[in-house]
C-alpha cells in the first residue's frame, strides 16, 4: 500500500510526489502520457534540439513560488543569470521594459502625464487590499480613480503579468496580489538552465528515492468506501492508498468518480471553467538575429517571445539558434483553423517588423496550437477565493491540485503552490508566516 497515489505528472503532481517522497512517504505517480511534464513538457530530439511546450519561465525567479518548492526539498532551482534587457512591444515598436517604478517614471514609451498617472496607479495597487478586489476587473479598479487613454492602452501589460491581458476580464485582486509580490521581490522572471527539463529531472530524482512513476498508465477510477478514498484503478492494476491526489485539470475529475460524490459547486465550477488558448511557434535560424537574452512581452498585442539560445546554448546544436513565440488566441477559441491562420499572420507580421531578418533565416520551424494556455483564466469568478479547495470536502483523503484549484499566484505557480499545500495537509504540517513547517497541533 502506498501513502499516496498521484494522478498526473505535470508540475503539480510531480511536485506533490517529490515533497511526500522527500518526507519518507511512499508514492506512486500515474501518468496517462508516455512522458512526464504535462503542459510544461520538454524533450530533446535526436538532432539535439530541446523542444519545450511553450518556453516556461518562473515568476520572481529565486524569490518565487517554484523556488519555494525546491527550498522545501533542500535545493534551489539553477536559474540562468538575470539579464536586464527585457523588452515590451507597444505601439508597434520594441521598447526597453521598465524595471520597477523608477523605470516607469523614465520610460520614453509614454508621455510625462501618462507616466505620472501610471506611477499613481502603481501606488494605489501597492496599497490596495487584494481581498476586496478579486470579484472585480482590473478595469473596474482603474476607473475608480483614473481616466487617461494612454494609461488605459498600457493596462493589458498589467493583465499580461498574470497571463490575462484583457483589463475588462482579468480579476483586479489577482493582478494586485501578483504586483505587490513583484514590487517587493524586485526581481522579474527566472529561466531554469536547460529549461523545464531541469525541474522535472530533479523532481523525478526525489520521487525515485521513495516511489515510482508509471508512464502510459491512465487512472480510470478513484475507488472509495464510506466517503473516503481507498485507491486508484487503471487499465493495468489496482493500487491502494489512503490518500489520492488528483493532479490533472478539474474537468477530467468527474469521469473518475463512479457515483458522483463530488460537491455540486465543484462539479459546476469544473463544467464552466474558462480556458485560454495560444499558438506557439519555435523558429530555428542559422544565425543569431538579435542579442536580446531576456523575454519580450506584447502590450498591445497579446504575445510573448524568447530567444532561448542567446542565454542558454544547450537548447540547440552548435551553429543553430532558437526563438519561441507565443500569441494568445481569442477568448472562446473552439479549434477553428482560420482563427489560427489569422493569429499566425499577425504574429509573422509583427516579427517581420521588429526583426526583419528572422523569418528569412528560418531553417526549421515547429508550430503548436495549445488548447489550454492556463488551466483557468484569472477572471473574477475564477479568482483564488472562487477556485475549489485543495482538500475535497465530501471524499476523505482526496486532494485536488494543479492550476485549476485554489493555489497562489498564476499559471504554473498555482500548480506548485497547491502541491505544497496538499503535501502539508497529508504530512499534517501547518506553516508559520516564514513558510517553515511544523507538525499540526504542536
Ligand atoms: C505554451 C504555454 C506556456 C506556458 N508558460 C508558462 C510559464 O512561462 N510559466 C508558468 O508558470 N506557466 C506557464 N504555463 C502554464 C503551465 O504550463 C501550467 O500552469 C502547468 O504546466 C500546469 O501543470 P499541472 O501539473 O497543473 O497540469 P498539467 O501539466 O496539465 O498536468 C496534468 C497531467 O495529468 C495527466 N493526466 C490527465 N488525466 C490523467 C489520468 N486519468 N491518469 C493519469 N494521468 C492523467 C496529463 O497527461 C498531464 O500530464 C504555460 C502553458 C503553456 C501551454
């Protein structure tokens, strides 16, 4: 019998399993696909290219949530040295991305009046209580005190920090919470050396010390008895455990529960979950087309990009250079290929304006339509207070983790933080303000 069975080997499942294995618990990870990684999959092909499912980076670098997890494992993520040449795309041009409020005060991107208003907005954000704003949009927050077209045109940048660029869609509380942490941390994003492969190989090593990862083995049923879990059934075997951690997207959960024991609120939430989608394209060139090492974010076009091999030459064979570009697809994208074509045209046209040499230098290209960009879009109804709790209230021993439940932060950070919370609950740990664990009740 295992101490915990974990369904899904993405950031969330691998993190929870590693924490439990590190604490001496026996774990079994079941993964339906034939590789670990989920939506942060990373693999090297025979020609020596490291292909990532969307070039993952970690917010707030070594002060961020992903690194908190590694600290609990007694390590730190090996981040590439921080470069200070991040860029923004605004009004069709590339600008230096301002660093901190002082940078915003000086940026030539905006008029002096707009810069002063933006600083006033940042001060309001710094002082606001996120708890009062989760249920309203960033635009609602902005309009309570401000009115300026230029600043309004810049608001998508604030939304983009939590991957939801529309000011009239993103929860103000989520943006406020993230920006408060970012202003305090004073660091931006961290790129793990060797990409997310580093994250997964290190987590797998911890799991290997006290557990197993079963690839290509899909969980088909979560077994229960008297409203408590007893294990998991797959096509190949039955595994017993008192704890089951479901670490895949919530909409997949009801299919694994035979008699619909889940709370109605959770089922409704899962059914109505709103996703975002993106098109990502990797371009390989035979020459570097720029020396930019940090990321590029679009303000008036919802895109992001990185020239990975400028900062980390392990991504490509010698003499080849990789850049990854992603553009968000319209909300409610339903698989219509015409929409993908339009997004690709818009992306290529932007690239051609900003880096005229890039497209003509491409020797290889890979295109992926990512149906689910984040597990959920951080709208008011999908903001932290409204996401389902990590401990299932109706089935004892069932924990729900991943980026669709009530973790902290946004995107992958929700997966890491929900994994830490679930592991703490199983280990009976409570956390003090400094994040140090102590046995509950002591
Ligand atoms: C293109 C792109 C770029 C991104 N960039 C960033 C970034 O830079 N920074 C960031 O923080 N986040 C980023 N994200 C978001 C991040 O990838 C996700 O938030 C994160 O990977 C989600 O991890 P997860 O473990 O919660 O879920 P998943 O990665 O979806 O993992 C769930 C796993 O469960 C498995 N599974 C499902 N059903 C079963 C079953 N029945 N039995 C067994 N296994 C099952 C799936 O195969 C999958 O491997 C990006 C996402 C995309 C798509």
